[in-house]
């Protein structure tokens, strides 16, 4: 019997099976119909030298009927190649691959991997800053390329639209400081010094830091999400293809806008925070608004306000840079946006607090 894939001949006292053609998934059903009709009366010689192509389905079919024939009569296989033998050995065991569970990492391996990831992030962030500074220098040399419309738009988004949440947060922080300080100062009859506590702590420390933390959670995360979405939709790749520098068109306007908006927000937060302390002082200690303002003129020097405002551009640069950097790290799936947005908020808040501590050390060492 002759077939496109298998021929069967009787040679003296043996049955000769000659496999040929392509033993692949598409031909397996037809080959199996022929194999089912073969009897086990004579010893079998199975010649596979004429097979042009074997895939896993063909090998599994061969393995199944080789075992079936061998159970009833001697079977000799001839003409197989090295590749066919290797595929047969790979699939013959149980027809499936045993997947071993992953080995649990020990503490040292976990620390090592996290350290490598941290160093990799630092290296990529430094490279990112290099691109940003290059784009900034290019903008200075070519001032006509400054994207004022985008800068004004982001100032409005990061600054003006954040006034309500910044005002509410600063007002409550001022009230909390006044209430907590009043309890302790009242024990020593030093009620009026609550003005000193509120005014100096708000302008030097809490105003800039609280504002920066709120903006890191609000605007820093939006920078990551916006740029990350643009990367997923391949808008950034399209910009590069058309010859536009994404650092100049996407990153710089956001950083400049943040560095302009954050000091203004800090100024607003200082005023509202001191007002909150004034309200709480009147309620808790009976200090009138006139008394509070008179004392405020005496103790709040301009240097305290300036030292707090100096932090603004630094915090703004950190928040905007980290937000944009994490946006460029987003991979081509939506889950990555959430992960990197979370990372940008955490990193931004951490850097704000770390640099605020650094400023405090510097101010103390300079006796400011």
C-alpha cells in the first residue's frame, strides 16, 4: 500500500513501513488512519529516512505507535537522523516537561538584587539628567525655541489648580501647630510665643515641605502618567522619528513650570498656614488678631521667609525630574503606568524630605 506519507510493503517475513514527506501537525490525522490498519502478524522494520520534516506532533505519533507495535512484535527503526533522535528522546518520557518550582531566594540574594536595581535606577537617572541639561543649554542658546505656551499651561495645571488643596492643607497644619504648641506654652505662661512657633516653623520648614509633598503626590504623579501614556501609545517614538527631542518638548516645560509654580505656592501656603495658626491661637489662648500680627512683625524676619523660599525651586526640580523620569521608564503595558506612578510619588516625597533635612543642616552650620 502506497501513500503520500507512509508506504507499507511485505518483504519475505517482515513488514516494511517507509515513512516519508512531512510528519507534522497537519498530516498527523491522515497518517494515524493508515497506522490504525496495520496488523502485528510480522516483525516490523520502520524506515524514516525519507521524512523531510518532523515536528513534535509527528514525533509523538511515531512514539505512540512504536510503543504499540513493540508490545506485540519486534520493531526495528532505521534511517533516523540525529535531530530526529534528539526530538524523540526529548518527548518520549511522559509527553510533557516537568517544570520545577523556582528556588526561594535567601536574604543575601534579595538584598543584592535590590542593590543592583537601585544602582541601575541611579545610573539611568543620571543619564536622564544629562539629557535634560543638554536640552536646557540648547534652549538657552536658541531662546526662540522656548515653549512658552506649554510652560504657562503647566504652571496653570501644577500651580493655580492646586491652590485649594494647598490652602486647605496649610491652614490645617497651622492650626495643628498652634493647638499643640498652645498646650505646652500655656503651662509656662508663655502664650504669646505661639506666634514665634507658628510663624518661623511655617515659613522655614513646614510651608515648603508640606507644599512640596502635596505637589509630589498631585503633579509629580500626573507627569509620570502623562509621559507613560505617551510612551505606551508610541507618541514619544513618533516624536523622535520626526526629529523632535522629547526632553525639550515634554520634560523641560514641566520642570520650568514647576520651578515657577512651587515658590508661588509656598508663598501662598505660608500666608494661609500663619492665618490658620492665628485662628487657633485666638480660639485656644484668646490671642486677638491684632496681638498676633503685632508679635508677628517683631519675630518674623525676612530671612526666615527667604530661607524657606530657596527650597522651592530645588524641591520643584526634584519632583518634576523624578516624575518625568519614571514616565520614560514605563514599559508597553498599563500595569507599568501604575507601578511607576507609585514609584514617582514615593521617590519624590523621599527626596523632598531628604533635601529638607540637608537644608536644615546647612542652615544650622551657617548659623542662619
